[in-house]
């Protein structure tokens, strides 16, 4: 029994909005149902024309109950639009039907179907052209009910009773929508936008967390395996050729082989693995079976390790796709809510609540009072910026995941410090949380005026600027070496390289404060002119394209963050009720640092 009650409770909580709609619907139907019951009771105890009057009013109340059922909607804006269409369609269709039936004496049962057909066609065309299909359909229904219902001059009071009951039902359901668990599309649009930014913040955190882990792991590996002798020698970087992946990466990218700095073994020294191999080299059936069994075990362990890595990567990708789907779903809800939010007018904040009245967007736009309803253009611009941020973050994720393998990280360490990417990731973590503070939190009238939303964004721009500057410096150093005649086989011609910088005087000495850092390349290799970073090989070209594509993405992401910050600042000032709260202090920092 207890489990059943818990299940019912969870179901009711999950269907909270539907229960609120059902409560408003039930109250409206009860009101008109009770009035109908009273009128039918009166009609049974009276005779003559008075009984017919009670009967007509009871039928009108039934039309009112049907109107309550049709108009009831989850949000106030949709209720307002449905009410307007119901009033227009019922009034026009009822009086036109009465005019055709009574005043024009169309009692012929042959002409009535023709009139109904022509009017239905005309109403459908008008509804399609002017986007008022609901009003057109209701006018056709009302016209048919009037034309075919009353057999005599009683059509006039019948039309009046039905129109009056329908308008009364519209006012009843409107009041119920305002005071009984009001659901406002304007607040739901802001809530969906806020949930989209929170989901995008989670995506941003996941992307940069992965980048930080990859860079930190590589940074620790370099600290562990780097040659200590190279630390005190300017321009000399030696790498161990027996480190496995790093040596293979250096070979794949096309760098010159670097002699190992590991101590050499004395002649005649035998390791334990070699001793075991020599011991097992003597052939015997038992030794052969043992070697096969150990080989199978090693293959199985390697396969399990590989499957574990694939499973972990698959889990990360599913998590990333789930975050993307959540962001898209929340952003898709915003235009749907904005469709009804334009039919709501902000009245003010009373008793700790923000009150809205149903209205049409045409009326508020006619008065040119933008503070009465949601800023549609500003919110659509914010949604567009969020879509752009989502695409850039996902592209950065795949670029770093697929492109920045060990060979690129190994090459990058010789000129650019890996720690700069770690600092970049650490600074990018809280940016979306800062931007989310522009939107009012649930239950609060406006955003926090004391929130500093530009601190981390300014730091991120500085780091990206330094990252791009270091890469440009490395390219300039390569051009300088090429100008001096130290160019690898198959590289660009000196004139072609120098033509990229027509205004720079390479012969003049730069001031010490503007001089680029000294280039680092392997001085112990046979080809001392060949740079380790992005050499002139196919693998080097691929690594270079991946690295500079990452630069372009980062510059685009910072630019999008700045535009999103500006759009959110404007939107927060244009939200309904923002002028009543007073101007929010300007906390924007200048990014030209």
C-alpha cells in the first residue's frame, strides 16, 4: 500500500502542470454545469414561452462549458489568443447566420447548404491568408448552428444567448487562468533559456575538463621523462628515443632523430627479461605450451584493456551527446514559449509575484510599449549566440580529441608550454556560469546587479591572445631561419616566405623588450637547420593545420562569448519589469588589455 501511494505521489508530481490545467478546467465546467442544472430544473416546472427561455439559456450554458474546455490551455498567452479567436469567430458567425436565416428569408432548404458551403470556403481562405484559422473555423461552426437550429424568429434570442454565454465562459476561464495556478509563457521562456545556459555550462565544463586532463597528463609525462641535461642548455632539447609513444610520435611527425640521454649499459650486461628469454629458448613440449599460454594471456589482457578504453571513450561520447541534446531541447522550447509570451502583458509585481494579463501582441505593439511584453528580437539573438557557442564547443572537443595526439603535444612542447593550455582550460570553466547571472533566477524579479560577469572572460581573452602571439612568433622565427639560409629540403622559397611580411625589416635589430624569445631546435642532430615544431613533412603539415584550426576556433569562441555577454546585458534590461527595478549598474570591463 505504501509503495502504491509513493508511486501515485511521484506520478502526480511529474504531472503537476496537467493537474493545474485539470483543476481550472474542472472549476469552469462545474460553474456552467451547475447553472445548466438549475435552468433545466426551472424549465421542467414552467410552461409556455418561459419554459422555452429557460431551455435556451440552459443550452447556452452548455455552449459555455464547451468553450471552457476548448479555451483551457497551459499558459496565459495561449488562453488569451484562443479567447480572442473564440469571441471574433462566434460573434461574426452568429450574426451573419442570423442575417442569412431571418432577414434575408433564406428558408429554402436548397439555398441553405449552398450558403453554408460558400461561407465555409470563404472563411477558410480568410483564415489562411490572415493567419486566423481558429476564428474562421469557429465562425463557420456558429453560422451552421444558427442556420440549422431555429425554425422561426426565435433565432434572434438564440444567437444572443449563445454569444453571451460564450463570452461569459471566456471571462471565467481567463480569471481562472490568472488566479488559479497561473502558468505564464513569459516566465517559462526565461526559465527555458536559463536551463539551456545551465546545460551549455555543463557542456563547456566537460569539454575543458577533458582538455585539462589530456594536457596535465602530457605535462606530467614530460616532467618525468625529460632529459635533465637539457634544462641548463639554451636551445637544446633532447628526447629519449626509447620512451615508446613519444619516440614513435617524433618519428611520425618527421622530426630528426635525437640521441637518447639514458645511461648506456655496460657490455655483457643481461637484463632479467633477456635471461628469462634465453632460459625459455630451449625447446620442449612443456615450455612451448607454457609460452603459448602466456602469449594467449597477454593477448587477452591487451584486448580487455583496449575494450576498456573503447568503453570509456564511448561512455564519454554518449555523455557529450546527451548534453548536446539537452541544450538543443531547451533552446527549441524558447521560440515556442515566445509565441504565446507576446500575448501576455506585464502588469507589475504585487504580493511577491509578477502579474500578467492576457492580451494580444497587436495591441501592445500598437501602443509601442516594449516594457509590457517579452523582447522577442533580443531573446532570439541570445538563442542564436547560444547555438553558435554550442557548435564551437563541440568542434573544439572533436578537434582536440582527434587532432591533438601525442605527436602534436610532443612537438608543441618544444616551443609552446603545455601549461598555457592548462591555464586556458581553468579560465574557461566558469565563463558560462558568469553569463548565466544576467538572467533573473526563479522567484526573483531581476538579475543580480552586483555580479561581475566579465572577470573570467577578460582573462580568457588575454590567454588566447598570448597563445596566438606565441604561434606567430614561432612562425616568424622559422621565416628568419629560412632567410638566413637554414631551410629544410622541400620547404618554401626564401622570397615566398619573406613576401608574407612585406612591411617588416628583418635586417634591423629589434629592441630587447620587443625581441621574440630565442628559437629552440635540436643542435645535436645532423640536420641542425630543421625545426622540430611542424617540419616540412606530411605529418608536420597535418599537425600544423590542426594546431592553427584550434587557434581559429578559440578566437571565434572568445568573440562569441563577448557577443553573448552583450546580448544578455541588453536582454536583461528589456525584460518586463526591468525599468521598474531601476537601472542595473554598468559592470562591463574593457577587453582591450
